[in-house]
């Protein structure tokens, strides 16, 4: 936990008094929020390389259903993953509002870039990391592993009366274990 120290000087009756205040620094996380189905998700804005519109992909053989193929992005081959399919949310439609968020993995021996297909991008929100709520644990086959979710955040809507819940994704875990570990290393 980071603390900040503030020293103020006050003069009372010709005598100087110094007051030290220790304040806990808030650790804010800026997240890009996006829509999948009826839910709002978020990911660390520092992981976002760019946001692109949907474009047709080159399908690779023997890849999971959620891997829609690859695109050529300035000479780099980038796999495109549909998060609706990966999370089992339902059938995706690809139209003018469909967006691909190009993300990069920061904690890896080799640089990995991947495109995440989402229904639409919303806003960039500041989230106090200490206010993130833990993900409830669910068991069963086909569930999304809780390690892919960093936490749940309640944000005030623009009119400050409604709360909206944002599911903040752990991008490193999602990309490494949730996508690349499920794919054959020879495929990509």
C-alpha cells in the first residue's frame, strides 16, 4: 500500500507548528469498458494497442471455435478471438458496430498481440483497485475460470443515480491461459 506524507506549517501566536498527515494513496486503474451481450466488461487501458473496426479474417485450420482467424496488421500476424464465443455468451453478429480491441501481453517472455472481438466500446473509466470486489466462485463444466477476472467494479452512471457493474478482466491470464494454452502452439 502506498502512503503519501503531507507536511503543513501553521503559525499560532508566533510559534511554528508542523503537522504531518499520512494519507493512503488511491491506486486507480484506467479501464477501457466495452459491451458483450448485455454486460459491461473492462480491461486495463495500458494493454490496449489500438481499436479497429471488424474486418474479415483468414481462418486457420484446427483452431478453437472462438478463434475467428488472423489478420495482417502492418506486417504482423494477429490472431482474432471473439470474446462472445470464448465466454459462451451467445452468437455474435459482425456488423459496423463490431469492434476489435488489439491488446498486448506485458508479462511474457515473448511479445503476444491479440485482437479481441467485442460488441462495442464504451468509455475509459477510473476504478479504485481497492474497491474491486472478488468474483463469486462457481463450479461446473465449461465455466470461465475466475482467474481471468480481476474483479467486479460498481460505477455510477452519467446521471449519478444508477450503478453499473463492470467485469474487469485480467488480460494476462485471459490471453496466456484462457486463449493461447487452449490452442496448439504449432497453429500460431
